[in-house]
C-alpha cells in the first residue's frame, strides 16, 4: 500500500521541525509555497498540516497575521502521551509489571537522592502534607495523597524531565494494579516507607533517600505481581 501524499509531506515537515530548521514559534511556509515546493495540491498541504496539528507539533491561527506555527511542547502534553502509550502497551501485555517497576527504580531512586540535595522548605512542607494515616483515611481516599507524594518527590529533585517521564509509569501501575485491589497491609507499608523517605530527604541524606526509595519500590513489587497474577 502506497503512503498518501499528505502523510509523506507531514513526515518531511516533522523531520525539518525536529532537526531545528523550524523552531518553536516559527511560522511554516504558507500553503501556496508548500504546494509549489513539494509539488502537491493545496488540499494535500492542508491535510498534512491537520495531521501535524493533531500531533501537537503545530498550531494554526486565523487572520492577517495567522498561519501555522511550531509549538513549544508542554510537559503535561508529553506526560499525557507517555501515559496513554504505556497504558496501551500494558493492556496488550507487551510491557510487563516487572519492566514498569524497573523503569520506576531507574528514575525514582536517583530522584529521591537528588531531592535530598535540592529540596526547599516548601518541598518538605508539601511532602509532609501528602502523608496519610491508613488507619483513619477511607480506602478510596488513599490513592490521591499516595500519587501526590511521589509527584512531589520527583519535583523536589529539581529536574522537571524526571517528573514528566516517571509520572506516567506510576499512573499506569496505580490505575491497573492498585485501585480497589491492594490489601489493607499494603497501605500501612506505603505509609511507613513514605515517612522514611521523607526523613532521609529532610536530613539531606542523598544515599539514605535513594536507599529508602529503592526499598519502597521493592516492597511494592510483591503486591503488584500478586495482583497481576490474579488478574
């Protein structure tokens, strides 16, 4: 099957954008220029631009000063894309629980160490506010503070890329293997581990924070695997 002309044009423009020929904020050549330059119809150009817009690479503005502009990617867009992709892979069993946990360990363990070195007082206050008591908090309300703690820990590392890449992996594991499935003892272990991680981060103990985060993920492992086998 031959590749449609609009798809070939979109691929060429995407490659030029990724190569830096067109940078965020730059306006692409107008339709007549693209049509003449690539030897395609203007309808083909419009289809190619619509495809690039659907991939959040460009935005089209109307009016005298309008046109198609290269957009600057927002972290939440990248995170949403990764979240969706990881979910589809997990649903199709092409990515295993073990593999997701390995990714978390590679990202979150060093992130905890960086947090111990770089955290601010505001970071510590927010992490402390995300702690919860499993003995008093209703089960259905435990997921949000759990997710918030991990998000804040990543954010405290001072590297926004870590949060963008690691957060989607955490979400997939949480949505697929924890919601309404984890036993009560699991949440008591989570609470204990979170408090230990926070203590190490607050003390500025890089090695200890990394070790505590690694131990936490290892504690999660048996529950995730048991739920995966049961499902």
